[in-house]
């Protein structure tokens, strides 16, 4: 793994890729490290509202008819897997 922190002075940046990374999938991630306001990091906007929690964010994908099955899903899986 290679990690390099830079302070760019222009819009473009050239990176030299090590030979051992050639013909392999690599990931480049860019984000600012100079957050002065912790609130900016912790606050997440959900539906135009500010929230510090992701609770309920996936409700639109839920299937209420499956909730009863989830209650004992782990126990049922173990029983089926180990033929208990």
C-alpha cells in the first residue's frame, strides 16, 4: 500500500505507479484533510434534513412482509446448516 499526502498547487497531479502495481486493479481516493469543523464531518444530510444518524435511511427498500422471518432468521439458518 502506498499513501501520500500532498498539498496540490494546481488542478492536475501526476503519479508514478510502481511496477508491482502494473496490470492490477488499484484505487485512488482523494479527500481534503483540513476539516476545521467536526460538525461538517458528522452531519449527514438525509432528505434535506440534517441528522447525525442513518437510522431509517433504507426504509424505502424494506419489505414489511419479511420482518417476521427476520426475527428468527439466524437460529433457523444454524438449525438448517447443522441439521439440528
